[in-house]
C-alpha cells in the first residue's frame, strides 16, 4: 500500500527543509526510503522519545521546540525525550 497524503507531505517537508521527521504510524516501506531526514519507527512507547533525542544529538542539533499531544502517550514521549536531550 502506498503512503497516504499526510505521510508524503511530511516526507517532502522534512527532506526539503532538512528537518528530521519520524513516521510513527506509517507502514509504507517507501515513506523513509528517499531521505536521510526521514525515518520510520515501530518501537515501544518508552523508547521513542529517547531515540528521537539521540538522533537529533547525532545530527548536531542543540536546540529544539517540543510540543506534544496532551494525553498519556504524548506526555510519556515528551518526558522520555526531555530526559535524554
């Protein structure tokens, strides 16, 4: 199945602006194949924020703005990101 329009838009935006994009819900194999700035992940919720932070650190990014969905998943992701970044 091809990626949906939302996935395509995020992929193009991330690649064009050299901004890391993580597709956490896309199962399309082509979503991340075209750019080093785009990744897919299928990891436990407890690891997602930590791995994203490590990826940004490896890319040399020193400052980020963090927004998240105000629910258990979003808060957990933000907390794990903060603890690692």
